[in-house]
C-alpha cells in the first residue's frame, strides 16, 4: 500500500479539485467549516464569562475532545475500508 499512497493522494487531490470546480462551494447549511464556526461561537459565548485560566483550560479541553472525536471517526472509517 505504501507504493500506491503518493499516487492515491495525488489522484484524490485532483478529483477533489475537479469536483470543487464543477460543483462549487456547498451552501452554508451543508458546509463543514460553517458548522465548526457555529460550534466555536457557541463555545466562545460560554467561555467568555469565565476567569482567564478556567477559560483556557476549558477551551483546551474542548479542543482535545474535538481532536479525539476526529481521530475516532478516522479510525472508524479506516476499519470499514479495510
């Protein structure tokens, strides 16, 4: 699989660019970056009233939970493709 990885990545990137060129950006309601922005805005509103140290710790914890969720989804999708 390691010999195919660079070619596979290049093909995936070219395919993604072609799809983006053909279909354009998705509507805001379906855009993952917009979803992240809404989630961060809600989190920020809850952290703002906290003292600075608590806000930093809570923000770092939330970031770690988000990263863990992404890693879990990636691992789960890897299980289904193997």
